[in-house]
């Protein structure tokens, strides 16, 4: 009798911040304006899986956040949070896509969320808190063709994955794009 444990469908080998940018272009003038008007915050999310080896993928969760008060930009954030994942030999194509476009970003998102919260607070803004995202819905929309999602070829030419756009204000969600999913709300506690 073989006592070898079954191979897991996916293993996360490592995670890391691949690219990160924070801009506060109107400091310090923007801070008094925040007392008078809450910024409008837009959040764009993308998931880009790139095959690196036979069963190894780099999955990049891309977040682009713009906060605007009136005509002035309060802050801009670009974060690419990535993971290297290994997909089990027994995993079929559909399950592989679900693991890459659903499970991996679900794993990365809490870490990305903390980076975003910390940087906004460090820049003298209230912490930015983005509500959890339903990455199962993300994957389902990809499968239905509602979102454009492709697996990048092994050549390394990363193509855009399934994208989500949304606008949010601290008081609650405000739909903002064809690909809006569950709870793209972002909002500092003003």
C-alpha cells in the first residue's frame, strides 16, 4: 500500500512585491482640502498569470488606485503583488485556470491590502481599506467571457488578465465599470 500523500493541486512557493509606486503629487496643499471634501477613489484590479516552467506560474495581482478631491489628485498607487505557484500534475486545464485566476489572488489580496493601508497612513492620509473581492466571481466572469483573461505564453510576454474596475467612496460602493465585481469599495475612514 502506497503511503505517499496525494499531491496538492497547488503550492505557493513564494510571494513578493514585484512593483510598487506611491505618488502624493499635491502634498501638502491637499491635506486641508481633505477636511472639506472626501476624495473619490477608483480601484482597478488585474490578475496576470505568466507561465515560467512546465507547471510553474508567476501570478501578478495588479492594483491601481487613484484618489481625487475636486480637481486635485490626492494620491496614486500602483502595486504589483506576485506569487510563484506550482500546479499539480493531476490538475486539468479548467481547474488550473481557477487556481491561477481565483485562488492565488485570493491568497495575495490580504497582503496587498495591508501594503495599501500602510502606505496611505504613512503618507498622512487615513488608511485605505479595500473590501474583500470575490475572486470566484472574477474567475466565473472570465469563463463566461465577460472579462478578458488569457494565460500569458511561456515566452514571458505578459498579456492582461481579467481586469476589474470600480469606483468607491468611503460611504459605500459606487458602480464604476463593466468589470466591477463584488465590493471594490475602497475607503479611508474620514
